[in-house]
C-alpha cells in the first residue's frame, strides 16, 4: 500500500504538532463549543478550500494546506466533543487533550486502513478538489443529522462523518506532501 501507513502517520504528526502548540497557546478553549459549532467551523474551513480552488487566488496569505490541517484537527475536536459533551469552561489539561487527540487519530487511521484495503487505494487516483467536495457533502449530511437531533433511519451518525472528513483531509495532505507535481 504505497506507504499509506507511514504517510498517514507523518501527516497526523504535522497536524498534532499544530494542535499541541495551540493547546499551549490557548488551552482547551474549544471545550465550550457545541458539536454543531464544530461542524460550522469545519464548514468554514472546507468552504474556504473550495473558494481557493475555484478562484485560484487568496486574499489572506494562507493556502489550502493549513485549512486541511484545520479540518483534521477540528474533526478530532468534534469527536472529542461528541464523547465528552461541551463544557462551560476549559475542563481538560493539555495532556488530556493530547491523549484524546491520539485516541481519535488512531481510530481514524484504523478506519482508513480498513477502507483503504477494501477500496484498493482508489483515493490516490482522485483529485484534491474531490476531497473538498466530499468533505462539504459530509458536512451537509452532518448538519442534517444535527438538525434532526442525531436521529437517522439508516445512515451512519455524526461521528462517522467526522471520521470521514478527517480521513479525506489526510488524503489531501498526503497528496500535497508526498505527491507534489
């Protein structure tokens, strides 16, 4: 599998480093966010990527890569929030925040490796812009599930959508980091 295992780890290490630095700067201030707010933050990041892809230029000196990193990190934050619920104050330490990050990053990798086996690395033949569109689709699904108070008839839940968003963003980062043209 074309080093997918190692490439996933390298990209997650990059994302985790930024997450850890922000934990040092801000603490776990994101603990006050309700899952719906995390979903909206993910939407802002994915929508900005699509805007840059379509326009081909940016007015703010940050490109697509930092936004994919933010999607990975906010996706994991969303998973943490689903587990713990939102808090009125910062109620976890940086160490606990990193432990939870590692837990969900490992689960995302496990899911990705299982799907990667079944789909035979099809993601490598996709365009980065397709990952953006898939993330936006997953966000629309997530918003609908949230608007239905988490109820679904047949579909996966919010957590499955967060995991997929994390993995699509990882795929985009792998392609940007390791398959640059």
